[in-house]
C-alpha cells in the first residue's frame, strides 16, 4: 500500500513537472491525471464508501421497546411495571441481509472499475486524436513550405516570361488552400484540447507528445471476460439474487425476547399462609415469543417482484455479453485492417512519397517538368503522407478500443 502511494506521488510529481516546464505529457501521465481529477471517478469512489457503511447496517435488529406502567392493573393498589422487549429477525433473514451488504460493496467497486475503464478509453481516444492533429499540423507546415517555394518560383518565372499567368495563379491558389487547411487543423486542435481539459478537469492545455505507433496488449486474444462493465452487470445479477433471498426470508417469523420487573401489591398465599406484599417488593420474569405474519400476500408479492428483478438483470447481463462478443470480434477485424494499411505505408509508400517530392523539386527547378506535373507530384506525395498519419491514428485507436474491451487501463 505504501509503495502504491509512493508510485502515485511520483506520477503526480512527473505530471506537475511536465506542465511547469512545458514538457509533453505521456499517455500514462494523461490517464493518471484524469483518474485523479475526474468528478465521475470521485462520485464512484464515494459510492463505494457509501455501500461500505451501508453494509454495517445488515445486522440491524431494530429498536428495543421499553415500557413503564403504573396503576391499578392488579388490584386497587397502585403498582409499577417495567417491561423491555426486543424483536430480532430470524437468523436466516439476518444472514441474508449481511450477505446482501457484501454483494453491494462488490457491486460498487465493480462500478468504479467500469467508470475508470470508460474514462480511460475517452482520455486515450481524445489524446490520440490530439497527437494525430498535432502531427498533421507539422505536415501542413511542411506543405506550406513546399507550396510557398512553388509560388515564389512561379512568380519569378512569370516575371521573366518563362511561364504564364495560369501557373502563377495556380501556385498562389494552392498555397492559400494549404493555409486554409492549417486554420481548420488549428480549430480541430483547440476542440481536442477542450475535450481533454474537461476530462482531466485541467485549466491548462495539454502539451502533446509525438504520434508514435502503439503496441498491441500481449494477451489481446485471451478473453474479454475481464471487461469491467460486464463484471459490473454480472455482479448486479448476484445482488438481485441475494435481494430475492432477503425478500423470501422476510416471511420467516421474528423472534421476540422480553424481560419484565413489576410490583404486585396485595396479599399473596405463600405455602398456605397469606402474606401482604407492598409495592417495594418486585417480581420479575422473561418473555419469549414469535412474530408471525398473518397477511402473507404482500410478502409473496415482494418475493415475486425480486425474482422478476433478478431475471431482468440476468437478461441485461446476457445481452451485454452477446453485444460485447460482437464488438470484440469487430474490433479485431478493424485492428487487422488498420494494421495491413499501416504496414503498406511503412514498408514502401512513405519512402516513395519522400522520393517523389525530392525528384519533382529537382526536375521542376531544372526545367525538366512543367508546373502541372510538379503540382500533381506534390499532391500525390503529400496525400500519401497525410493518409499515413490517418492510418497510424486509426491503428492506434483500434488498439485503444481493444484495451477498452479487455479492461486494460
């Protein structure tokens, strides 16, 4: 426990240092900060504490009844009577209430895990989108540089009479188009920043790291039974089942314990002799009884209602598990598709794009090709690079989806 606190403190120091010195935050740091600050997590944590305290009420046996009586209940003399009684639920009913409290605590803990998993998925997805948009910004800057160079060269060629107005206008238009894309990209970055700040409950923007290829969880093909939401729904079935037992056990009789202490002022025959007992003389005894329900219909109705509730939660869990099976299968297929696409760009397309840009610039400035061929070459090469960033983002997002389904924080 102490080591875990030290690790969390170290991570918090790392996050604080990153923000203070303007250093990029890693995925781990972003996730940790969200788990520390997000209000939904804090709400789920309070629910855990709520059910822990509620569990202690499982042994509640109700209030004792203490009655003092004074008057002529035995004779014309004034007497006193003090009676205390306690009604205790049948041991089976009391035990079922205790077990229900335990199941509810487990349910709240599983709800916390499910809330954390959903938050981590949202944070990872938003952060990955921000990385993609920042990488796209760098690509657009490089495109701006290329088209600025193209525009300047076209203007110079136009002044010297080596080209026509169409080439000059085309170059300028293409440069403006790139600048427009850069403005749109900047707006997308701000939108992603706003979303991440809301998830992290942070007032300062997150400085993104570089867009890198993520690694698949090592045991991704094992099972999705560790999905926290599925675990939570299955626990709801356990809670409903235990609640049904509680309702069924309510029909059992309550046990009544009692004690009385009273005076019996008057003449009592003791061993054949009459003796007078004053109010100072007290008699005592005990009571033992059963509290039996006379009207069974409400108890039977509550028991049936609890049984229907159990079936409803069971069907809900079964439906989610079926949906999760389909979602997991689809996520695997998306991963395979995105991995194949990414492999294509990394194995040959990116290298070819760089070669196209280099050779096209040389050929255009050397007068070997015209502006149409040069512009088309730039567009093709830069489109490949842009598609590569999109493929990388989709690949990383597919891994994030698998981690979410597997419950990998």
